[in-house]
C-alpha cells in the first residue's frame, strides 16, 4: 500500500485472503500466467490499472511501476512482449521494491540490473522445481547476490535454501 493508500496487488489467486475490495485507484500486477499466480475472474474484473505479464510502466503521483522482462526458466527468451516472467520494480514512499515472480534465470542481465538499481526490498523465491531453482544450484541466492537488496522477503523456499540465505545475510525466520 502506497503512502496515499493505493493498494498494489501482485499475483492474486485466493480472493478470501484480500483485506479489502480493490478500487479504481488500485493496481494489479501479474508476473506470469501460471495458475498459482492468477485468478482469472479477479484479473478480468479488476477496476484499476494493471500490468498483466507484459512490459510497461505505470506512473502516478505516489508510485511508479516498471515491468522488466525475465525468464521463468533458464533459456526462455526475455522479450518485451511474451516473456515467461516479469520482474516488477515498484517505487513508492522513498522505497524501491522488486518483485521477481518465479524467475528462473541463472543470473540477471546488465540491462535488468541497471533498471533495478539499488533495491530496498526484494520479494523473490529461492526454491521452485518449476523454474529449476534449488539449494544445489544456488540460483536464487546468486540472483540476490547480484541485486544486493537491503531486505529479502521469500515466496517459494525450503529449509535448505533458507539455511544458505542466513549464512549470507543477517536474517530472521
């Protein structure tokens, strides 16, 4: 939620977990089109602006959101339209927040890192069999080493990847 009260919804699936009904002032972001990241009726009926697994930018007085093409799986083409995953850079209230969706790249590109810049909060995964990310290949951890966020909030993870993370960053779990 932005300082002015605008809600930003990301990858909504379970409507009963929402704490308020969306309004025309709110924003919906969808990182990719897998069933565990979308609720079709919510997307279709969303009253505000949205970026639905696409490149683009939303600029409002209290928030700027930039979509960055990425790869759900290593080797997927990272094209502006039709990429398999999108990172969302959310700038609001003096914070830079990056939501990585189900990124599965081995490393970030120079262009992605340049667009991201300094990140306060990274919302990301460390373990996900669907994007071949686990404690053996360290993909999630390596991506965060590139980004160097001040804080990491995990989405998909397991005990082994969390143990690796706490060895690299001061952590709470």
